């Protein structure tokens, strides 16, 4: 009977150690997975921040382009008015020269 008891104790110890080792292995795998996921999330967050800064830069540049376009439009209007005025003066001078 003593041999049977020793066998039962060894079997129980084996089962318990198997459970403990399995649990520790699973805990380690979960910890590694969590670290890998956190690293992946951090890279993704950094990429998103980079894209946001790029979009902000593009918006600023677009506003500056719009301002330059408005300024150019205003200058063109003034040049057209000046050209009209110059043509009127030239026409007046030509008419005085004929008359």
C-alpha cells in the first residue's frame, strides 16, 4: 500500500506542478502580448499625431494661399482700373490730336 501512496503523491505533485507551470506560462504569454499590444498602440498613436500635425500644416498653408490669392485678385482689379483709365487718357489724347 505504501507504494500506491507514494505513486499517488507523485502523481498529485506532477498534476499540481503541471497546473502551476501552465498557469505561469499563460501569465507570461499574456504579459508579453500586452506589452506587444501597448508598443503597437504607441506607434499607431505616434503615427496619428504625425498625420494630425501634417494636416494642421496643410490648413495653415491653405489659408496663406487663400490670402495671397485674395491679395492678387485685389491687385488685378486695381491694375484693370488703372488700365481703363490709361486707355481713356490715350483715347482723349488721340481725339485731341485729330481734332
